[in-house]
C-alpha cells in the first residue's frame, strides 16, 4: 500500500526523505528510516519532501516529523489545502482513504533545487496522475524520482479523467502526455518510481506508458474500470479480509467509486457493477473469494 520512500543522505546537514508511505505503515516507515540513518551514521532527518499528497505517499509525515522534529515540503498546489487539512480537496474524503494530519512548512516550487549530499535535485512539475505532482531529477547521477507519473509498466490512475467530464478527462490525459514528454528530454540513467523496483530502461518504459495512454485516451471507460479496480484493491488491503456483502456496501458509500459508476457505467445497477469488478479481480487472481463469500487480497 505504501509508495517507495527514498532517503537522500548528507552527513553534514542530515537526510531528506522523499515520500513517506501509507498511514497504517507509519511505525514501520519510522523504524526503516531510523535504521537507515543509524547504519549510515547520519545525524538525523532534516526534511520530508512529498511528490504529491496521495495518502500512500504522505501517510508517514505526521509521525516522522514529530519524531525527528523535521520540516515538510510539498507541491505548491496543495499547500493551502494541507495547511487547513481540507480532506475533500486532498482527496481523502472521496477515496475513503485516511492520512494522519501533518503541517506543511515549505513549498516545493517547480524550477527550484533541493541541495543535498553535494547534489542538486531539480524539482519539476509532472501533472497527469495528480494535477499537483512534482518529480525530482539529479543530472549528475541521472537519477529520476518519477513518483506516479511513470512506472516501469505504466503510470498511476489519471484522477482528472475518472469523473467522465469530457474536458477534464482530456486535460488529464494531455497532462500525462506532457509529463512523459518532459521525462523524455532528461538524460536519465536510473528511474526510482513511486511504486515497484528501480529500473534503467527509460525508453522501454516510455514506450509502454505511451501505448497505455493512447488506449485509455481512446477508451476512457476502460481507464475508469482499471481505476475502480485499483482503488478496490487498495481498500481491501487496508481493511483486510471482509465478508463480500460488507465490502460491497462500503464501496457503495465511497464517493469516487460512485462517481466512476455514474460517469461510465450507470446503465448497470451500481451493486451489480461492483460485484462484477470483484469477480474480475478474483478471476485475475488479485483477490480471493472464499466459499463463505469472504474477500481477501491475494
Ligand atoms: Zn498517487
């Protein structure tokens, strides 16, 4: 459920952590960071940087900033919402996901640099998956921290496209494309994505991402279906094994799930559509459905 976290060392000023995982894993994230700091003889953590504020990227912010007394830097577009802890704007309300409240200290303005360990990390805007997301690039090592703008096999859900509004949908896909084009201009040697292992075949990843983008752009309802399933799996991992009836009921109260249904699949009954998605996920082996109709993530 947690995003990747990357620790950037600096023996003089302390380490910087990029993204902090999901809230329910915060104790584990803290233990991992403490272990890494001790083993590298780092003085402490001086700053947490978030690529964007989805709950799986900033759920450790509260505990870690409290523990280390460090500051938090976030993309500019979400600063006010985070300061006021507006859970609707921050998407936690609509996805039904949770994130422990934290207080941001700094804005990560695109075009600026994070100087750390003798290196200069460029902050670049990479909207698409999330309109406010940033990515980081360090030219000397050629390392790209691509967040959910580019994975080895695709990219994160294009959230602006799931509401089914034509303009918003096209804007979301166009932003994904622009972010892929931006990444294509960088002399990248290693990509550390938001999820999954680091990889070095940038050209291959871009090719797969563009193919997926074309397909979704032509079939936005396929994208919505894919998004609905990804959010279902995230929810199931969070709540753990569940009787199917309870789980379906909770999904039918989740605004983002209903919004996708309303936008693209309202010709089918919402409950029937939800069960159809669960059956597909079980069929593909992502989840297990026991004979007693209990669901669990595989
Ligand atoms: Zn995300």
